[in-house]
């Protein structure tokens, strides 16, 4: 059952600083290769297979990436701004010390991934599939998500600030210090997965009928 804790720990994050980047372009990027200190502005990665790529201390701004494959990719100390990706496959990828902002992503398939020390701000998603992923020190801020699938996730110190999700699935989720107070939720599936989350009084009231139904409680006036 959800619990309210004044001592819920917040994500531990530091601002990403990327000095002295070298201008480059998307054509240089190849699967399985490693790149460090690049600044890429504009360009189209649509349909490209970049599986296994490693980007370290890089910046991508205004890139289009429809149906781009980033399976098993490693994104480390990298900033991505204004990404346009109707469909993006980042399954089993690793995100560490990442910033994603001002982006529009339709379907983000990022299941079985490792996401740590990552900030996602001012972005819109139709669907985020985080099934079986590990999240640690992750902040969602000013984000709109139509469907958020957290089934099977292991999440520690994850917070939402001024966010909205049309639906949230929490089947078999393992949560610790996950602050949902800043997440407006349209519907929640698998309420037992909320154990370890922090809610505010208004959210608990809104979810009361669902909690009662889940527990087999009959409420009569």
C-alpha cells in the first residue's frame, strides 16, 4: 500500500557541464563505436541502426530519430535537447548522468535498461515502456506521458515534478523513495506495485475507490 513519508529521499543529481565540445554531424555516428566530446546540432538519424553505440560527454540538439535503434547503447554524461522521435528503440540501453529536455517522443521502448542520475524535463511522450528497467536517481519534470509502463521496474529515488500521465502500470514494480506527488495520474493499474511510493492526500482520496476495489472493500453511503 502507498505510504506517506516526510523522509522520502530525493534523486541525487548534479548539473551536467560539457565544455570544449567538438562540432560534428550525425553521419559520423556508427553502431558499436564510441564517441566522446562531440556537439551535434540538427540532422536525421531516422531508420539508422546505432545499436551498441557509446556517447560520452556529448551533446545532441534538434536531431530527428524516427525508428532509430539504440539497443544496448551507452549514453554517459550526455545532453539531448529537442529530440524528435515518433518511435525510438532504446531497449537494454544504459543512461548515466544524462539530460533529456524539450523533446517530443512518441513510443519510447526502453525496457530492461539501466537509468541512473538522469533528468528528463519539458518533454512529451505518448508511451514509455520501462518494463524490467532499473531507475536510480531519476527526475521527471514538466513532462506529459500518455502511457507510462513501469511493470517490473526497480526504482530508487525517483521523483516527478509537475508531470501528467494518462495511465500508469505498476505490475510487480519494486519502489523505494519514489515520489509520485508531482504526477497527475489518470488511471493506475496494479495498485500493489505502489508499495514504497509517496502520494499526497489528494491523490489518495482520488484513488480511494480503486484501493477499495483492489482490497475487496465495499463502500456504502
